[in-house]
C-alpha cells in the first residue's frame, strides 16, 4: 500500500541535545510492505522515500508503534510515533480518505495481522515523479522553449507562454484544470475557444498584444463568471465587447488599452467588484449611462476622441403613443416581473436585458430621448489619469429619458445650476 504526502521524520532525542526539528515536511512516498527477497514470514516495514532519498528509509512496524496521533486526519494530517528508532513520522497534505486507509493498514500490521490479509506493496525505490514536488509554475518566453512533444504538467497553476508566435490557444492548455493564471501575451492569437471557460479555477487571463478582434459571449456565460478577477485584453483589435461581458462580475482589474473600441459594455455598472479600469487610446465617443454606478480606485481613459456634449441637440427616438410592446416591456422591467426564454422569445429577452434607465429611475427600450452630459470622472474613481493633454478629468456620459417631461425637467435643473 502506498501514500503520497509530505513527511517530516522528527527524532525525539533532539530536544535532549538542545536541537529541534525543521518544522516542515518534504514531498514523499510512503510504502507499507516487505523488502524483496525476504522469506514469507518476514516482517512488515514502513518505507519513506523522498527526492533526496529515493531508495528510502525503512522502519519496522510490528509491535514497534507507540502511538497514533489522528486528531487532524480529516485535514490530511497524522503522526505515527515509533519506539525504535525514537522518531515521530509526521504526515501532512495527504488525501484524507487515503490517509485513513493507510493508517488502518499500518495499525493492523502493528498488531500482527496475517500478512496475507494486508494490502502490502513491494518496497522498491520510488520514481522521481512520485517524490518530486508537483510543478505549479511554468514560464516560457520563446518559441524554441515551447513544449511540442510532451504535455504540460497537470499540476500547473501558473502558465506563461509569451513571445511564442502562437496563432491559437493550445488545446493541451485547456486540460490544466488547476490553472489559476494564464499569460498568453505577445502572441498572434486571433480567436478564443469557448472551452477556456472550462478552466474552473482561472483567476487571471492575460492576452495583451495579440490579434483578437472579439471576445466571445460564450466565455462570459461560462464558469469564468465565478472565478475571473484579472483580464488584460490590451493591444488587440477589439471593436466592441458582447452584451454578456458584464456577467463576469468577479472582475477586479480590466485592461482594454490600445484597441478599437467604439463603446464600453452597456451594463458595465454591474461589475460591482471592478476597481481598476484602463481603456486608453481607443475610439470611445462617450461612456455608457451605467458608467455612473462604478466605484473605482484607478481609471485611465486617456487618448479617446470624446465628443463635446450638447444638451440642446438631443437624439429623439420617442414613439407617441407608446407601442404595446414598449408598454409591456417597460412594465416588465419596472415591476421586476420574472421572465426567461421559457416564457418569451429569445430576442425579446435580449431586448429586456439591455433596457435603458431614465433619470427618473424607470425603464425604456426603443422609445427614448438620448443626450450626453459631462461627468467629472472623480465621481466614480479615486485616481483618474488625465483624459487629454489639457489636464481634463471630464468625459461625456449618455443620459436617457423615457418621456418629454423627464427631459424638460432635467434640462430645467441643469440650466438653473449653471
């Protein structure tokens, strides 16, 4: 029987010499069995193999165990105290179920249970892969170092593959279920596979300096909704982000610099964890109305061709009288009536998802008045990078009105305050 875990062998004689153990374990493979070549009646041994000692150190088990310490066995920790030599074999970072089974077998061997009834293993030197600490980080910064003939270690938590001239994402990367950080910056990637969403632990995704033209809506509806906190899409060719983008509600840091964005996500205010937003050097004429809901620590919108607001030249899309569809849609949103594709056609659900909010708080869909107003970006961010070379920190934000009354009331208030 074998068990992979971390082990520290502590001599109980050390304190008498004024010495102490190291206090930390090392990756090891424990085996319970008989040495090869021994007679059938030979004793059972516990063997500990490490990367430094692959041949292993053996400890007799039968009638040689003084005590088991199993208080924290559910956390994968236990200690086996031996009589001779006077050492404590401290186990940690083990699978709790496997640890219980292993300790049960060791206990039976200690009690002298018939060898034929024990799950014994051959006491042979451990393989390097069995005792090496699992590799959790790999950094590749050139094409020649990129692995073509062997797989990535499945234990990887951080993978960087930059300057490798990758035209697409390697499907082998999508099998790394423990991956938390993926850096594919400075490549030639044009499209993202939806299966990136299968990386259930992914917290950071860096795609800086690639050839991306879009970001898939399927990715926004994947498990990335619950895990992704950092996303770098800077220096690509993205013109717009999908409606579903704001489903990535765990985002804390979003970089969109040096793209071709003509608008930011319509419902960007839903990103209530967002603290760092950078969208410099794009083609943004204005900011969405939902931008007001953000609460940022740092904001950079430098180098965008923002339009000059003109309150007296509104974009009027009002339909009077309102259509039955508009009335029904407004009521659905205003009264928070549940809906879904099982109740309504999908295109109507999509329209409701992007309902606009009037300054009075009520909803409007296709019948509205639109204007842009100037907003000081310090209202949504503690630190603001200057919008232009003139030292400005203001930008135009869209405002919607559901009726002429709402628009005229807003205009009166604005003119009085100025």
